[in-house]
């Protein structure tokens, strides 16, 4: 392969596809490690600037992403969380042991009111995950009432006694988490019956309409998706047809090694890198197969698919609590994110939400906070989210990549090394481009068809190596830079460096 690989990317600006929901750029915050405590929550007495105990610089950084929604309190923690323990005066809240993550004490100082205050500060819509594994139908039903009902009722009076007069708006509601594993070790049919039952009692109060999300499959468990979709089909043919839930979820993590030996977040060789890229690209056929199952039962696509846990998962950083899942975040992780977003854009007619795991200090985080100095670090993945926010609620358009040289042989598979997606909104077109090749730049001729767009600008994320990362000592080693463009007869020419991500704007 020559040092510079040539490629043509054709964007049909005038052929609208599905809208790319901003909720495909959602986030996830679990009571796990330092995501909540030491991440979002520092307490009102902290020397770190805060608003009611919520860390101010974290809020500001996430607002810059246009964060659309935040999933909480888990994850695995959701199915041992009892919401009444997290309301009322903090000093009076009962403590518990977080048996899932580190076997540490949870003081419940961050509960319902604190989470809703966080969402208001972020301008994000709450996605609350209820407890099916160790909870009850009544407990979940009353939580919905506590949060969303106005007027008068026992739960409304309890909320008012705790200082909140008006109800909140809570659009997204999860019916448990991973019931096939830590959420109950259930069979698909068992959980499906429970999901129907719980969904019935999670009611709409006033003008708050719940988008209820049934806990779906682990990776390629298509039989689990089928069991949930049979429930949709059965109830759609009932005397009074209803949707038992508005969406089903699936979880998929990108792991370059194995579940027992995942590998280092920062110390990896070329083989480790390419295994990771292959695993990231595998999300598309996996989602398409789940969608094919859903299409058999729901051809009108009334039920959404939600990838509410995704991202890279590595061995924890040396010297940290293994139950806290703290890992560094390199350009390799950023490329995993950019590849996922191209897939999300292509599947936006069925894929309605996605939530990266997780937002602060856990797994593929946007932000890392330094325990000693209090410094805040934006990760390479953060920058991909920021650069790509132009796609929020934009209309996807078809992209055709012609790059016969842009490929790599990995373990007997031919892997493309150039990925692209595009959208249009308000007279502007944005094109995302990812070059995963570790050595070769790509000379891209971008052909923008169907519109006259002459005002062109671009930014690129292209650090020294795929292993580059930001730290408290070097917080800007990986950051976006302007990318040079050259006009051509049909569009624009640009050069994508190795292991890089770029976003182009045309108006």
C-alpha cells in the first residue's frame, strides 16, 4: 500500500434519510467507582466549585457536548437500588453496600432530587432505570408517581415534603437492567412477562408520557430480542391493542482481548489495536440482526432499539480498585466512538437511543477527575462527541465510500480502514470521516452532490499516536485542530492523517 491511500467519498446531499436523534449521543452514570461520588457529586462543603454539591466544571464541560440524556442509577446498581433510601434529609438516609462495584458503602447522598437537579443543570433529559431484580411493581410505580404527578396523592405529598412542589418531566424509563445476569438471572420468557407487568403499572401522569424501555439482550442473544418482540406482537393483536413498551435495549462492549484479560487501555501493540477496531466494527452486523428480528414482528417500526450500554472496556489502571473500572482513554477509544456513530447514523430509522458507558471516571469516560489535584481532563472520546454534535437531530444522507486500497487484513478478515457518514440541517451539510489506518494517510476527494455548497471548513483529531491520551499533567495532548481543504471541480480534497477523525462543514 502506498504512503497515501486515495479515496472518493460521495455524499448525496439531496436524498434525505432518517433523522439522527440527538438521543443517540446519550450518556450513562452509574453508582460505580468515582462516576457519581468524586465525579458528578462533590458535596456542598467541597472546595471544588459546585452548585448544590454538583461539580460545576463537569456540568459546563458536558453542556458543551449538548448532552441529550443521562441514564441513572445503573446498570447493575439499579437492580439493588431502592429509591426511597435516596430522598429526604441526607443525614437521615440509610446506608447500603454496593455489592456490584467494589463492595463499598453507599451513603445515598446522591438520590432522586440530586439526579434531577443534575439533569436540569445539564439541560439533559433523565433516563431513569427502575429496579426489577430486587424491587417490586409497587415500588417502581410509586417512583414514577413521585417524580411526575401533579395535584395531590400520597407520593406527591411526599415529594412536596422533601422540597419539590412541581413534578419533573421524565421521558425515559428503564424496566430493569441485564435481567439475564446481575438483574435476576432470568430466562427471556420470565423477564418478558415481568416487563409487561411492570410497564403496565408505570403510568403516564398528566402530560408526562413515559417511553418505557424493556431490558434487552446481551450482545448477540437474538432469542432474547425475539421473546420481547413476541410480546409486542401478541398485545398488538389484543382486543385493545397497546405497545407493552416503546423500546427494547441491547448491550455491546468493545473488548480487544477477552472478558477475563481485556488488555491495557494505554499499553497495546498493533495486533491489540486491530482486534479492537474489528470488535468495534462488529457492532453494525450485530445491531442489524437484532433489527431484522424486530422487523419480523414490528414492520412499522413502532418499537425503538436502544443501545444503552456501549464503549470500550479495558483492565483497570494499575493501583486502582478493580471494582471501580477506572481506565485511561486514548485515541484508540476515540476511533471506536467515531466508528460507532457512523453506524448509529446509518441505523437511525430503528435505533432511537444510545448511551456510552460511562460519563465520568468509569470505562470509556468523557471526563476524568484527578483525586489529588481536582483537575478535570477531557478525554479523546469527549472531543469526538463534541465534534459530532452537529449531527444531533439532523437528517442523515447517503454516503458512498470508494476506497479499494483503504483496507487491512486482520485474522483472515478484510477490514475497511475508512469510515464516513453525513447529515444535513438548516442548509448545512456535515461529514464525519474516520481513518483507522495506523501508518497511512488517506487523500480523500469529497464529492457533495445535489447542492451548491461553497463555504467549507474542517477540524481533525489526529494526535501523535493511537495511544495518545490526555492527563492532568498534559490535558491537551489530544485536541481538535483545523484541517486544510482544497477545492476541486466536484467538491473538496482533504488529507486524513493516520489514526484520525475529522468533521467537515459545508454551507
